[in-house]
C-alpha cells in the first residue's frame, strides 16, 4: 500500500535540492518548531533508529516518520506539497523561501 506521494511542485524542489546536496532524507517527527512538518535533510546528517518507520520513497528519497507520530497518521495517505513561506525548521528548502507541508486523505 502506498502511504506517501509528492506533488509535481514539490518534486521540482526536491530535484533541485538533490542536485545541490546529494543524498537526502525526509523525516516527520511531530516535535517542536514546525510540529509535524516534513523536513528534508542531508542523509548523512540524520540518524535513523528503531523509533522511525520508513513509509516509502519519493524520487529515491526515503520518507521516515517517528513511531509516535505514525500512530496519529497510520490511517492516512500523505501527499507532500510545497508552499511559499518560511518554516521554522532546519529543512533544506527553507532558504528557497518555501516549505514542505502535508495533505492527507483517509486510507480505504
């Protein structure tokens, strides 16, 4: 079952950032700052452990979510999109003046 997808607009940003930064990872923690906003980070800068679940890949970029956060989202299909505006995270798209957001719909 596909759990995560990405809009065309967000794909353009991810491709641009892959060219600039190399291997990347999406992570959605549900922590502070932007709360449950997905963050795009250099793969080597983020430690994945047993508290993270792989939901899928977007443009060969793995998308992980913290287990506790997954409990809230487990009945949904996530669509990663991008909007104008600065988020309050360390995500790589922030200097571009955009930020990733999540749209969701219930799984059937």
